[in-house]
């Protein structure tokens, strides 16, 4: 009896061993034949299958529990948890470059080009929504996607161009901040440039307390700009009927109406915003389930649309203010005050028209616009450098702002006050030149990769984005080539110098177009681009495997 009891205990011990070894192959020789080994292996496989089923059931129950907890949280709390990125990226559409373009459009064309802003911001919302969706689905920002996708020389070339675009986008912010300090406190321009650099580094230090602190700074800047420009608008009291007509009735009257409309539209899309927006959404905790992705996308879309609506109203207020002032000849003593309106001359115009207080309010709005621009561009430069280089965050936080702010401070200090308008125009040209190298990869990833997962973008949205992007890129290339040829024809330089310049520029433009064609038609390799968060459950993996799509998706 004792021997039988000992044998049963040994059998129970062997059974427990087979269950706890998991995927190990337990082999034993039972008797003198090999049939016992096969039988034990089959039992071990059964145990492994049971363990996997239990793990899957545990994971499924865990997801269901998290889904139940998610449903119990009020919707407004979940929305506030996702709010912030839209306001931070929207500040790029209120930078001094946009302000100067709006001032000039209103002074020359009154309210006739407001429709460009209205339709342009719909395009901006579409593009930014694609950047948001890319970050939500892949768990990576646009820079990291480019790093994983493109060959070595291509990705480093993209990195260089995007960094140049970040510096070009920072220059108007530094100029606007320096001018604002001069308007408010009579601080010399060079000293204002140095103060702008120091304050930017101080504000960037807030990111050590978390992303939400940076987003809160963005909301404060946004509200300050909005209040100031609406106070300015109330001072001039524009005719609302003409303003509404300008918003919804497209018109292009006048000699320079077409070029000014294109200038107004081209400054709306900035390259660094696509990288920044796709980075900020990754900072949120996303439930790895179809409903979690759907709710997150909806919350980010609503917040971005609200921020864009606010930005649109501010831009309309800027155009309407100068449009009302310059259209009323009784208010303007010198009609030449409205010709060639700049950031600095606008302050003088408002001071002569409505007094020093109105000029100070404008200076405060310009300060918020410029300072917020330098912070957001430098902040996006950190994500861009980290995504392309793969360096640690602590190192990036220290060196990335130096590569963005210091060159901008040097350029603005050398240019000075007399060349503010020229520097802003040059930075706008550089941004238009760099834009396709961030826009095309985003569109390729959105149309080629994300559509392979269940949470795909609408084909209609992607097609509209492609059409509008091709239009704006074609316009930028056309006007760049046309402007260069016009300058070359009317240039007073010697013919040999013109010949040398043409020899250098035209091959460069050919290489530029060839690079865009390469990016547009290169097939995106989806393998390895999607992290495990894009797969919410084993059921989806099994469904994809049955559909034959599992080889096209990098499930890691």
C-alpha cells in the first residue's frame, strides 16, 4: 500500500512538472518502448495549449475590465484628459509671419481674401487629423516613422531639411518678440532678441514637469492673443455684413490678388507642426481596443477643430482690423501708412489712430505670438531630433534647443530692424520649400500603412489631402521658379554671373523635383512599422492571419 501511494505521488509530481514547464518539451522513457515519449509530449502540448487559452482568457478579461472602467469614466473627463495638443500646435498659425501676412492682406484687399482663410483652415484640419491618426495607430511620431522606413541617406537628408525648416519657422518668432519688447518697453532690438532666447530656454524647462505643463502654456498664450486682437477689432468696429461676405464668397480682384491669396494660404501649413502633433498624441494613454482608438481619435479631432476655429476667428479679426482702418480714408491721415504694412509700422499706425493704449495691446499680442512661436518650434525640434537620431531624451532636451534657437538669434541679430520684413518673407519661402518633405511622407504613411489596420483613415479624406497637397506643392514650385526666372531676367548682374547662378540653381531644382517624385512613388514597407499597441487582441490577429494580411503588418 505504501508503495502504491508513493507511486501515485510520483505520478502527480510528474503531472505538475509537465504543467509548469510551459513550452518545454518533457521527455521521459516509459517502459522499454518509445510510445511513452510520444504520449508525454502530446500531454505537454495539451498543457501548453491550456495555458495559452487561460492566458488569452485572462488578457481578454483584463481588457474587458479596462473597457468597463473606461465606460464608467464621464466623457467630459476623458475629453479633458486628451485636450492640449490641438491648442499647442494651433499657435503656429498665429505666429508673426501669419500676423504680417494678415495685416498686408487686409490693408490691400480689405475683406476679399477672408475666404482663403476659411477654406484653408479646413485643409489644415484634414492634414493635422492625419498626423494625429498616425501617432495614435502606430505609437510613433512622424520622425520615428521616417527613421524606420527610409534608407540611410534619405532619412538623414530629410532630417537636415526639416531642421532647416524649424530654424526658418523660429526666425519670425524671434523677430516678433524683439519688436514687441521695443513697442512695450522701448527695449533695443538686439536686447529683445537676447531676452527672447533666454525666456525660450526658461519656458522649455517646464517640460521637466510633464507635457501637460507645456500644453497649459500654449493655452495661456492662445487666450492672450485672442483677447488682444479682439480688443483691437472692437476698436475699429468693422461692418460684419462685409466680413461675412468675404468669408463665404470667393473673389480675386486686383492686380496682386492671386499672389496675395497664395501667400495667405501657403503660410497656413508648417512642416514642424506635423511632427509635433503626431508626437504629442503619443503622450496620452490609449486603451488598446477598437473603442479606445475610436474615442481617442474623436477627442483629438474635436479639440483640434475647436482650436482651429479659434485661430480662424483671430486671423479674421487681424485682417478685418487693417481692412477697416485702411478702407476708411477719413481715419487715415496719410494713405501711404497702409502701403507695405509691417509688424512695426502697424504699431505706429494704431498709435496714431487710437492712442498709445491700443498700440500697447497690439504689442502684447505680438509678444505672445512671437514667444509662443519660439517655444513651439524649439519644442518640436526636440521631437524631430529624437525621432531621427534615437538619442536619449535627457540629451535631446539639452542640445536640440541650441540647434534651433542659437542660429535664429544670430540671423535676427545680423538682420536687425530694417530687414524684419525681408527675413520673414525669406523664412516663408524656406518653409514652402521644405513643406513637401514632411507632407509627402505623412500622406504616404496615412494612405499606405495605416489602411492595413482596422482603424484606417477614410479613403475620401486621404484622397482630398493628396489633391490639396499636390496643388499647394505645385503652386509653391511654380512661383519659386517663376520668381527666380523673373529676378534673373531683370538682374543687373553681369551675364557670366547670371550664367553661373543658372547653372547651379536649375540642376538643384531638378534634383528637388526628383526627390519629391521618389518620396511620392516609393512603396512603403509596412513590416515593422506597427507596434504591439495596434493589435488589441488575439482575435484580431487571428482574423488578419485568416485574411492573409499578417505578413504585411509588423506585429511585434
